[in-house]
């Protein structure tokens, strides 16, 4: 496994993130808010927004490998009846897939979220066909709680997605 760190975003991360994120294979597995193609302007907006939002109800981190921003991972605390839950989201530059980086990053950010926020669970909703992401979550201790059949519409077709969750007491 490559060594990496998770750190808060810096404005200088925009250029390497734009290069890493401009990949249809990444965008295909994320919500439509993630643009494809992914431009430098998209990265500058995203990084600036992460910095501006602060950390009162979220953790927004870049995954830094060999001194360069190579991906994103975040946890956002929900509200209303979901106030004890937080949503996990992530992506990583394709050249670092299948190296164990994301599984370890998920464990690290979940530990930080449970330490910092008054939450009972962290959940993630990968597309059912995204086997790699599902394996990351399972290796990080998450449980698949169900499959929402035809629950999302992406790239002109209905797809299923999964509900994965990690409870506070399950954190390794």
C-alpha cells in the first residue's frame, strides 16, 4: 500500500485535483453534481467551497499521496430526524485504485467523525455495480443494509444503489 495523509483542503490542491478528477471512470460512480469533464474551474470552486464551509458539521479532506492531492473524502452530518447520522463520500485517482488506500482512509475519517461529532452511524450509498467501492466499505467494517432497486438515475439509465452503514460501536 502507498502511504498517504488526509488533510484539510488548500487552494493549491485545485490543479492536481482537476487532473485526477477529470476521468469518466470516476464520474460514472458519483452523483451528477460531480462534473465530467472535470475542469480546473470545477476544482477551484470545489476546493474553495470545502475551505469556506468549515468543519462545524462536516469533515472535508484531500487524500495526499507523495505530496500531491490525489482524491477526496468527506463526512457530512445530516439534520432533522437524521441528525445522528453522517454521510461518507469519497473518490481517488484511478492510478491508486486497489492499493488499500481508500479502505484505510475510510477508517481514519470515520474514527475522526465519531470522535468529533455526536453521531451514531456513518452511511454511504455506492451504486450497486460499483464493486470496488462496495469492497472498500466492507473491508472498513461497514454492513450492507439493503439495495435500493432502480433508486438512482445516472447517465440515462436507472441503477440500483446500496445502503452501507457503520455504527459507532462497530468501529474497529
